């Protein structure tokens, strides 16, 4: 599978091209999704308290942000990385 087949085709398509994993397996590079698959973020790591940090575009801030995981309920590892 090429990189072009994973990125840029909508969040539902991105979710369908991920291996579903447990939250306890989360690592940098995994993708996280809102329940309706209307938004996607990328796990960036953890903060000092062990909370997952997510890079995503926050329309309320009109910017790309790194924030503590909030609102994301699905997680997957892009098949590209397996």
C-alpha cells in the first residue's frame, strides 16, 4: 500500500485503513478519531502525567495544536506502519 492511499482521502477512509488497537497500545503516530469519524488526530506522545497528547487542527483556535486527548473515542494504527 502506498503512502498516497492512506493520507488525504477523508477520515472514514483513514479509519478503514487502520488496524484497530487498544488504547493501552497507543504510541506516537497512531491515529485517533471522533465517534462520527468527522475529525482525526495523531498521537504525539504523552505529557508528564502520562496523558496522551494529540496533534490536530482545532477550528476553534484556527490552528494546529498539541492537546491532551479529548473527544477522540477510536484509535487505530495505520496499516502502512505494520
